[in-house]
C-alpha cells in the first residue's frame, strides 16, 4: 500500500556516521504524528477522525509537508505506485482547506475529481461561445442556444464484464475515450485481486468498446490526458515498463534544442499504438487529441476538435448524397486546412 511505501522511503537512506540520521529522517514530534496518521489510515478509521479534527491536525500536515525529509521522499514519488500525483495541490493548502469558512473553488473541485473514486454516471449540457469576426470571444460570452451538446461521463468500473451497460448509449454521436499518458508503469488490483497494468487495462477496455455493436460506425476520439505529467515522468521511468510499448526506442540527439522532446516522442508513439489497434478492430480512422484535464483551455480545445469532427461527418453525409464521387478524405482535408 502507498502508506507503507512512503514509510519505507522515509526510513531508508545513507546514515550519517555521527547521529545515524538519513536525508529522510524527520524530527521526533513529526515522526510521532506521521506514525499515528499511518496507523489510522491502515485501521480504516480515517473518516471517523476527519474532518472533525482536521483543523487541529492541519498545521502538523503543513509542517510535515514542508519538512526537508518529506520533500526528499516526495521527489522520489515515481517509485510509489499508488500515490496521487496531484497530492501537492492539497498538501500545500492544508491549513486553508481546514478552515470552517472554506469553500472549494472550481479548480479545487477539478483536482478533487482526480483522487476520488466516483464510479457513477454523470452528464453535463453545454454549448460553445459565439465568436466575433476577429475570431475572439464576445465580451458578454454569449452562447449559441441552437448548438447544444450533452457530454455523458461513464467510469470504466461501471461497465462491468462484457460492457453490457453501454447498450443504453446507442444514440450517441461520438465516443470520447480518455487514457492517462502516465499509466504505463502504474498498476491496480482488479476484482479478482490480480495486479494489472493500468495502460493494458485501458487497451483491453478500448478493444471491448470499439467492437461493441452499440458503437458500430461511431466516431471515436482518443483523449490522451496528462501530457504535462508525462514530460516529468518519462525522464525517470521508461515507456518500455509497459509490455505493449516494448519497442519504444526513440533516437534523440544530444543537441536537440528546439527538436522533438522525449515526451512528444512518447505521445506520438502511444497515439500510433492505439491507432493501429483501432484500425485492426474497425477498419476506421481513430482521431486523437492531446489534453490536460486540469486546464480549461486545453479541455475546450479538445471539445471543439470533437465538434469539428461531427461537423465533418455531417458534411460528408451531405456531400456524399449530393455528389457520390466526393470521398471522406477530401472532406477531412478541406475541413482541417
């Protein structure tokens, strides 16, 4: 478990010949608190103590987070399989969040979504803002009521075996399949207690969804998320940690200033792997979008791209009806130019 991994990191290291301490050693007062906190987590009684005592213990959490030993441990977070990489956001604001008058911001909610186990069905209706002649947003941020969309979010754990739950979505126009780019070396235990690579689990789910009769001939957009975290992680953990990516060996010169970065190579490689898989399963084209889920502009751009694909599809059907000789390739090329 993550808390035991964290404890191992705190208590290991090169000991000082004078006092036996290591770079991961913390003061006795903080160690006493951290040991108690880990015991509470392991016992499963965390919810009975928090949030009632959050304000009492928040200063300890803040002090522990700022401690040099803790920071030295956190710098090796890529070695911890179950540590949320967005923990920094909340740890740096422990005291603020514990206040009685605290109200979560939109960004707080977005970050919290990344560490909660929401496995239900949710949806939101939205429209895109109108653009003025200079291709910028109107001052009053007006929306076009005639162009409304409904985004339905379905957690993979809700699908169950054989993806029977998706049959209720036969009227959807497009499937947005989201994959975290940092999942390639991360694992989880499935319902049978089997340790499974997250990227391979996404691959398996992708195959099930693509081949499901409900989505036959539907457009698919692969949303590759967390590129910002991939840039950090790929420098420390090779993409070949995932057996599906065993032949990823990009050649990057020493003087690669302004060239393609290792993270960009990895992104394109992962996209290509999914494209090849999609082609083999459906003989159709898979659209791919890079997105950073915690950046509204990035999400907006990805949704606009998806909307454009729908428009290309509508144009293709129209022109194919009026001019059967016009190919889908012609439509896509003209739309993206």
